[in-house]
C-alpha cells in the first residue's frame, strides 16, 4: 500500500531535492517558463503553486515563509511584485505543463512549465479578437468618405485666395 507517499523523491535525498526545487522555482519566477523533465515539472508545480497563493497577500509573514522556501530575495521580490499583480484575481492553477517530447540523449520525457498569465501568445489573441468588430469598421469607413471631397474643395478654395 502507498499510504503517506505523496512526495515524488525524484531519486534524490531530501536536501538535494529541496535545493533543486528551490532553484527551479526561482528560475521559473525569473524567466516565466523553463524546460525540464515531466516528473520534475509535476513536482515543481506542487512546490510553487502554494507560494504563488501566499504572494497574493503581501505581508511580512508571507514574505518570510516564501523566503524560507526559495532562499533568493530577488525571486521573492519578483514574485510579490509582478507575479502577484497578474494572478490576483485567479483562484488557482497558476502554472501550465506542456509536454515537448523525448530528450535525445537519454529519451527522457521533456516538458515546459510556465506561468499561465505571462504567456503572450494565448493572451494576445484573445485581446485582439475582442477589439475589432465588423459593424464598427463599416460605419467608420463610410463617414470619412463623405467628408473627404468637402475638405478637398475647401483646401483648393483657400489655395486660390
């Protein structure tokens, strides 16, 4: 039976595993996406999501708790300033894991883990689709055409004077 075996040990001792996850979390916060193996990405997701939740409320206590996990003051500052501002209204699910295929050297399953709100490809297409409508373009296109000949005749009359 596997009672109480929730943590994936990743073939590492406790100190090495905690240091590796802290370094990966700092890289994820700094670069907003990283490439790693699927197993490490899943372990990192469980590690970093509670920290992002804590960063939504900027208190000294929460900063100290997050710093005890990350051990990098620049990553903590970035998390509480930029990341928390973007994910403030999101109830959870701050990261996304995208499987990339197998690594050439040892055929390990690779994945990209990223912060959801910082993906410009998905967010940009949604915003652009909402900005333009057919009705808005057709009405605006008709109005300048009617005014254009009137302004040209006024300009020519001013030029002759």
